[in-house]
C-alpha cells in the first residue's frame, strides 16, 4: 500500500472536513425554506451559489489525486474491486434481502385497506 506523509494526510483530511461543511451549507436552503428572515436566506443563498458549489469538484480532485497515487502499484485494481465487493455489494444484497419482504408486507397491508373499502367491509 502506498504511504503518504503525515502532513499531506492531515491536509487531505482538513480538505475533506471543509468540503463536508460546504456540502452541508449547500443543502441548507432546503432546511431553512420556512424561515422568514430574508437577510439570512440571502446570506445562505450567496454562500451556496458562490462558495459551497466548490465542494463536489474538490472531493473529485482529492479522489483523483489519491487514485493517481495507487495506480503506480501493481495489482491495485483487483484489490480495489475485491474491497468494493465486500464493502458495497454484500451489504447491498443483505439489506435488499431484508427490505424486499418488508416492503411486500407493507404494500399488501396498505392495499388491503383500499380493497376492504371497495368491498364495504369497513376495515
């Protein structure tokens, strides 16, 4: 595995924290939509349109930098695929295996009430 020095790691971690805060600010107008303070809305909208929109490109650049560091290693792609399989695909299958029967039961219960209304059973 490629080792990066501690100062670069700290800088990348700080950039990730800043980008996370910017993404939260970017989504803030949806959370404060009901606030009547026009000044607060204007400040948040200005931050969103001028500063927070940089968060995703910064995350992209950071990921590209880290990926470029790994490309030089032999066999990195196979290790990355195996890692993603165990961390993404297996939990996805497990969650859907549990969720699909729950949604099926919920859907049938919900529509059973509609069916009962149409039959006059009064459920």
